[in-house]
């Protein structure tokens, strides 16, 4: 039987908190990346729109002109800034939804670890034939 000292418990708790913070940071970055990709797709689709004229919807050069690369780079940067600033709020919603699943899986893992540590097993109802 091992005895946990108070400092060990505190260190374990701090390590667990750091792990949760790191997971949450990864989740936020993934959600912002998804929002940026989504905004880029919206901008790309909007730029392809035309009302029958030679210029694109935003009044730039004709599609296929010399500024396509610059326009794409500008749209990518705008999408990254919008996602990071939370202008659309999509990343925040994605993060909140996925965090719930992350918390539930962490809680399940914690309870499974506690069960295996204490050596107790959950009571299972007897199988019935029917």
C-alpha cells in the first residue's frame, strides 16, 4: 500500500490541470482552423459569383486575371484574422460543443481509473434468457 503525500497529490492535480489546459488549447486551435477554412470557402464562392459582366462580383480584374494569387492570399489572411478574433463566432461554438465531449471522455477515463485503482468492480445484473 502506498501513501500519497500532500505535495504528490498537488503535483498530480497540477499536472492533470496542465493536461486539460493543453487539450483545450489544441481544441481551440482546431476550431479556429476550421472556421478559417469555412470563411475562405465562403469568400471563394462569393468571388466566383458574377452578374453577367466580365468582372467578378467584387469589381476586381476578370477571373483568371493577374491578381488571383494575391486575392487568394488576402482571403486566406482575412479568414485567419476573422477566425482568431471570433468575428463570426463559429470557432467558439465548435469549441464549446467539442469540449463537452472532451469533458465526458475525461470523466469516463477518470472514473475507470478510479475503479481500477480501488479494485472494486461494478455490479452487473445477471443475464436473463428470454
